C-alpha cells in the first residue's frame, strides 16, 4: 500500500491546513506517484462528486436555513421555545436546546445553527451572567441535535455513499433527536440549579399564551409535517425536499410573514453559496481521496480486518464508535463521514448491522465529534463568537458530552429506537 498520500494528509492536518487542501493534496500525491495512471483523472474525480444528483440537497437545505433567518421563521420558533421552557431554571440555555430541535426540522445544518444560536442566545446568556464557557458549551452541544432531526445533511451524504434510502434515514433521526433534547435539558436543569441561572418568565405559560406562540410559529411548524407526508406519499424525493423547503420558506417570508424583502435576496444567496462551497469543496476533495483508498483496497482490507474481530453486530457497533470518537477529535465531521462511510458500510453489511441503524449511529457519532477538541467545528464556532478558550470550553462541555454519549450508547443497545419509525412509515427495507 502507498502510504505517502495518507502521511501527507496527516501532516497537513497536524499543522492546521484547511481540511479540503489536506485531503486534495494527499490525493494529488497519489496520482503523481502512479506510473501509467493519467493525471487527468484527478480533476475528473474532483468534478464527479459535484455532479451527483443526491448532493443537490445540500445547497437547497443550506439555502432554506438562511432564508428562515431572514424571513422571521427563526425568531418565531425562538418565541415558541421561550413559551415552552421560559419558566425553567437556566431558561436561556433550555431555550437553546429546544430551538435547536425545532430548527432541525427546518435546516438540518449544525454549523448554521451553532452560528445563529451563539449570536442570538449565547451572547444574551453571557449578558445575563451565565458563565461564558457554559454558554459556548450548550450552544455547541445543542447544535448536535439539528443535523439528527430530519432533514439532516449528514443523512444525505451517508445515504448517497452507502446506497441507503435517505427518506428512511430522515425518519430514523426523529426519536434519537428528541432523546438528545431530553438528555441535554436534564443536564442543563441540574447545572442551572447549581449555578443559580434564573428563568426568563416568572410562571408557566398559560394555555392561551401558548396557543398564540404556536399560532405565530404555525408556518414553520408545518415544515416537518410537510416533509414526512411528502416523502411518505412520494410527492418529492429527499433531494427535491430541500428545494421545496427553500421555496416554501421564500413564500412564507414574502407573503405570510411579510418580513422578507427583495434587497435580502443577494445577502441570502451570498451566505448560502459560501456555506455550500465550503462543504462541496471538501466532498470533491474527499472523492478524489476515496479513489486513492479504493485503488489501494483500503475499504475492503479494513472491512475484512474488522470482521475478524467479532461477528456480533452490537460489539462491532461499539468498536466502530470507539474508532469514530477518536477520528472525530482530529478530522472535520463532513470529511470523516465521506472518507469512512464506504469502509464502515462494508463492515456493517458483513456482520449484519441494519444499514439505517448504522447510518444514524455514524452520523450522530461524527456530529458529536464536532463538539470535542482539538478540531471540533461546532466548538470553534461557539468559542469564536463568545470569546471562550478551548481549555475553558473543554471543562464546561464534559457533562453535556456525557449525556450525548449516554444517548448514543442507548441507541446502539436498542436498535428499535432508530428503526421503529422508518419501518412504521415506509415498511421494512433499507
């Protein structure tokens, strides 16, 4: 096996080179080092991933998330979150968790959610005397929920690479998403009581007040119902769902809420384009790097080796998760998902793991990796906005990280929590 491309990738990652550059450089070295392999294949591999139809969902879901911020949907969901948990200790932190869950049904991008919540709620928590490291930690940890609730972008990527139904993966994320929400709310309640973080409301919301908040957020709350019904009845594919939601958000912003203006369209398109480009560049580079790994038979070799360790699906899932937790500490989540999915999907099939169950576990594990030092993207976003050091953040994230790992363990041990809803809505299958 030619190890130089892998070594170059590792060195570039160690010196904090951009992820896409590190992956592409490793792939390019492989092509330069091969006799008889035309160099033109390298740019062809870079281009081939960007032409994949399932990945059209990525810019569409990113666009939908940006439109929601401009159209008033996000603000209305925040008001609903306040009505639901504003009476609880640590209300702002609890609102952060609930809003992340609600936004999961709208955008599916953890990075976008972390950036928005850090500015909207994180800074407000610091202003109201919450410890800044805790504020950064709850923002980052809450953002893990967003890509697990459908429609999550990680499921689109995994489904494309592993040839698994994206619609089934979307449905598989519903129960785990709410379990993550509940676990973070419990831990936040304990921390808030200990630190004296106060509610923002002096009483529980009344039924009429809650009804007003629900009605105000009504247009946003129809999105998850629209997604499930549309996918279940074949009105649109998971790829087309992103475009439908983006268009729906534009109509809501212009017609229903009347907060969206023509002048907003250019900044919306600019923000969505930049966010999409950063993801697609990594995907394109990883496709070229994946060609190198395939030529060197890395996926098949790794699958055969892991399969010799155990034939138990449960034990294999634990081994996979240990590997992913280590990888997630050093490699950006999207890059890790793209590079490891072909390997781990082959391993899962070999030992009889349900591919939908495996996909949920992989996506959740890699997303959790985004809140762990030293290279977690959600960590950097939250710490950057709230001016918190990685050392301070690392201490504050531990109880929240523990809660999420407990949920991950539960999902490994009880596959039905993942597969029940897809099987109920779409029947058995993959």
